[in-house]
């Protein structure tokens, strides 16, 4: 059996979000009606939703590291509408659906939806609250639906909801191989589990399992956190009211304030080495280190109120792009009993839970998959 060697620990830096949840210890299952590979927003939301809709079915989540170890615990936490490719046929209202899911699962993740600002280097609105220097003058061009949440609280809330509903979560359990029999079998290094149906929610990692290497581009994307700013500083830079922002043009810059007045700023992508395994990227050196310096320089140059700002966190996380920016949401090429859901680009905070719940309904054969999710088209 070919095995995939995985470095035990990633060097992507520490995000500022706390994930206050540890799964209960339970014996490794020999079988599960539904096996979910990946314990980020997608996998955990799907597990919670599956048990909500079908409490008689067994659901097991297998996570390679700690829950939230991928993008979900490292995200900026900007809750955005639609997909990175915009609205898509049959998608529905992502933000309203996300709120319904978190309400139904009784998750408090500090969700606030005041709207998000698209900013750009020309055509700003009169009296733009943002007026920054960054390769030109950055100003607000429009307000769109959106807001912010605490990603650590969302990861923990989804995991708790899933576990309380009866799903089992196994962390530190990387799936190394799937045997595509009529009823698939998933393998960790030492154990295996016969899975009635599988959701692969592994995002930018394990592209050999999802067979997405030729359809997608995995990258590490970077973010930094400032020290808490005084209210006057936040007013000066236009972020006092808590609208997250992202540029419409390049160089890309996105960010949001946190409740303690600190501000997350992000931008910049790092490629994996020839192994195409993002786990091998060391954010403390090379291209990532250069990019952190460049983001910090850019942030200090945005506005006089930021000239002396200090940074408390620098981190990266995996992100997966499909050529046409649409999420992948399709049956696995090897089996109709498996669904692959990923590739939200930088647009997955609300969308991942929303489509995770949809995936649960599709696994129960209660809902069709969307035509736009097929990566081969
Ligand atoms: C720095 C950063 C900032 C971002 N900011 C925003 C933002 O502000 N707004 C927004 O909308 N989106 C943002 N995104 C994107 C968003 O965070 C992701 O789209 C979303 O978290 C994806 O969730 P997921 O569960 O699909 O994937 P992930 O959270 O990456 O989860 C996949 C999980 O699968 C596990 N896994 C992988 N392989 C295996 C295996 N073989 N066996 C078992 N487990 C495995 C991983 O360890 C990981 O925990 C950001 C992403 C990054 C990296």
C-alpha cells in the first residue's frame, strides 16, 4: 500500500484565534455510515448537519492534525456573500443560509454583518471612510453584504455541535489512503474504517486523495495582526465601525478589525515546493518571510496612524484555487459514494459551512449537487 509521508508539524506561524474544543476520546470505529475526512469548517459543519438530519446514522470525522489546523483556524474571519466567482445558479443566499445554520446549531461565533467594503485604487466613493496609500490611493468603491466572525469560535462551535449531536471526531488521524471498493475503506497508518459514504473536505491538502492536482492550485496565503489600536486610531484609518475590506485590484490587501481593536491584514501567496505539499512550506523563511516583511511595510505606510504599529502575529494557511474560481463540489471520480467539497479560494468562511450542510443533504440523497461544482468541466 503506497503511503504518503506527512511532516508531523507545519511551520505556518500561529494565528490569533483560540479553538476551545478537544474531541472526546473514543475507540477508532471499524465502520461508519458517513466518514468525513478533514476537520475544518466544511467537514465539521457537514458532520453536525448529518447528525441533525439523520440521528440514527453513524458519523466519524477524521482530522490529520487538530481540528481547524488547516485554513479554518487560520482564516481572517471575514464572512462574505456568494463565492469567489460571484453568484452561481441555484447557490441561494450564502450569508442568510450560514446564519440559519449557526442559529440552528446554537453557535456563538461573534458574527456581525455590517457589510464589507470593496476598496480600489481609483473611483472611490465621495467621503470614503478609507483613504490609504498603497501603490496608489485606496478608497472604498462600494459596500457589499458581509461582516466578520471569530474563526476559532466557529471551529469549536461546529465541532461541539457535531459531537453533541453524536458525531465522533478523531484528531491526529491522517487518512493516508482510500480503497475504492463498492463500499470504500479509509486507512490511517495503522487502522482502517469501512465507510458507507465519504465526504472529502481536505481543502488544499491531500490532493492525491481528492484527485484534484491537475484541476486546482494550492497556495499558502499570509496574514498579520497588529497590536490593539486605540479607538481614535481606528477612526483615523476608517475601521472603527467594523467593516472588513478587500481590494478589487492588485496588489491584493484584505483585513478586518477584531473586538479588542487589533487589525488583521492579509495578502500574498506562496507556492509549495516541487512536492506540491503545502505542509512543507516554512513560513519563517524564504518567500514567506519576504512577504511578511512586505505586508508589514505596506501596513505601516497605509496611513500616518499606522506608521509605528507593532505586529503580534504572523501566520499563513492553505488555500485552494480552481481555474474558474468556482468551488469544487462533485462526486469523487472513483466512487459515487464519495463527495469532494473544497476550493473556495479566499471566500470560504461562510460558504464552507453553507455548502457543508448542503453536502450532508447530498450524502443523504436528499439534494442534488450543483452542476457548477464539477472540476472536470
Ligand atoms: C490566512 C487565510 C485567511 C483567510 N481569510 C478568509 C476570510 O477572511 N474570509 C473567507 O471567506 N475565507 C478566508 N479564507 C479561506 C477560508 O478560511 C477557507 O476557505 C475555509 O476555512 C476552508 O475550510 P475547509 O474546512 O474546507 O478547509 P480547511 O480548514 O483547510 O480544512 C481541511 C482539513 O483537512 C485536514 N486534512 C487534510 N488532509 C487530510 C487527511 N489526509 N486526513 C485527515 N485530515 C486531512 C487538514 O488538516 C484540515 O484541517 C482564508 C484562508 C486563509 C488560509
